[in-house]
C-alpha cells in the first residue's frame, strides 16, 4: 500500500507539472520565439499600404479566432478599402443565407434596430459593437446612393434552413407575381411550424429554385439562392454521423453560394466581392477539421485563381469563446488566453500599433522568404471551447503560411469581444 501511495503521489506530481508547463507555454513566457527577425521593418507594411492585385474577383478576410475585437474590426477596414477602389459593393459573412438576407434588408431601411437584430441572430459571436459599427457604416453609405449602387450584405452558410424558409415566406407575400398562392401558403405553413420536416419538401424547393432563378428580376434570383441553400441543408451529410463529410459539403456549398452572389454583383457592374470567415475556411489548401478541402480552395477553383486571401494572426490573445455544449438558457461564453508561438506574429511588437502586414509575393529578403515557405506555428482558435483542445494545443497549427494565404495581417496582442446580449 505504501508503494502504491508513492506511485499515486508521483502521478499527481506529474500531472501538476504537465499542467504547470502547459500554462507557462500558453502565457508565452517560455519556449516562445522571442527574437526579432532582422530587416522585418523593410518587409512589413501597414494595412493601408496593402494593395489588391488587378483582376482579383474575390477577396477573403480571415479571422484567426471568432472571439477577438481586432479580427472583427478589420472587416470594416477591408470593406472601406475595397469600396474606395470602386470595384466592390458587398460583403459576405460566414452566416446563414437567410440571416444575411435579413441583415441586407436592414441596412437599406431606417426602421430596424441593428443592435437588436444582431442580438437575435443565430451567431452570438457577431452580437458585438464591432459588427453593429460595420452595419451602421453600410446603412449610412446607402443613404446617399440609389439601391442599384448600394452596399449589399450576404450570408453564405447553409446551416439552416428555418431562417431561409421564413424569409422566402415573406418574399412570397411581397412578390405574388413570382410565387403562386399555393407556393406561398406552403412556405407560410413551413415557417410557422417549428417541428416541420423540411426534407419532405425537397422536390418543392428544387422547383422553386429553378422557377426563381429563371426570372429576370434580380430580387427573384437572389431568393433562388436561398431556396438552393435549403436544398443544400436537406442534402447535407449528417454531422453526427460523418463530421468530415459534413465539413467538406459545407465548405463547397459556401463557395458555390458566393459564386452566385458574385454573379448578381457583376450584373450591377461590381467585379469584386468580399468574403469574411474564420481563417480555417478562407485559407487555401487542405485543412483537417474544416473539411478536406477548404472553402478558400473551392473559391480559388471556381474563380480560376482570381482569389486573394488575407488572413489574420496573433502572438498572444485572450479569446472570448462559447463553452461547448451550452445552449439556450445555459449558453455561456468565457475568456481563454493563448500564446501562438507564431514567430511572424511576434514581430508585430516592433511596428506601430503592434500590427503589420506581410504580402508574401512581395517579399525580397531571402531568409524571410524561406521562413514563410516553411512550416511554422500559427494561432487558429475555433468556436466551442473544450479542455481537450487545450491539452492537445489545438489552438495553433503548423503550416506553410505562404501556401495558405496571399497576405496576413499580424497582431502582437488581441483583445476579447464582448457580446451585447449574451
């Protein structure tokens, strides 16, 4: 028994030592790449200096985490940059198409409280002052231009379909010339029944999408995308049965939806569209956990290489994350601190505002060029905290950053979001 007690005590000490080392590593005190890259000041540029290559049709702006203010604020910075160029008048989010349609309506009206709207959204992580500021800026811009020249907001995700059906039911009421009385009645029935089995109406949505897509009116063809998103949800592999297949399907659908929105944008003379999502979705290449092929890779294929992907990175972060498994009344968000050990993000401490940008094709220094084309750590924190991800250090990846992004905006330190209603 005495020997057993000693073994048990050693096991406990081992566990405590492991946890202690883990906490120290996360804090960035030890084993961090705390060294300056000589000449980095000659290669790093400000975000304002970043230029989008001629011929680009899609610009991706990634979030290294969903839970930090800086990664939400940069969406507005990028949108302003692109709007000033005169080629872009829209932004798409990693949210459902139905919610995106509601938000788009709201930024074209004065009688919708944007803060309240985001508070009842399906994505609490966007219930923040930063997103309300972005939408308010879009609404203010739209006051001085015609609807044809206005800024548009889109949702590319297919994790519905309740919100899409509700939107289509309202669309049917307002467009009786495009949707028959019987079609409108069925949409209303589905929208009002919380337990409706949408899979029973697959053929209905096939016909509705085809019908709306064949209309000359752009609003009808926009509604056709939403009908198509319901079909994407119906046809999706079940997440609990095959999460990898579901992730693959989801990223492919998001890319296809973006393509359809871009076609609508081209019709009004806008050659570019901005897509905002987690780094794991906008990046190019295969990424385990986000589908075998990312949304960014699909976009790059669909647009034949006319995709310019800008990621974000951090060295140290306190991230506000949804606690996995908490929903409805038990919903919980908490702060968690991480150190990415990203040597390129560490260099941000030497730049004004502790932020800088690297555009990889423009790097001249051979040592830095070799570094960005080698595997290094990059912070990438998901939504849905679990202790297991901490133990496995799943808050960072080893990757060749220049293969995944065309440019990255690096921050030395980022601050947590604060949701308004949660």
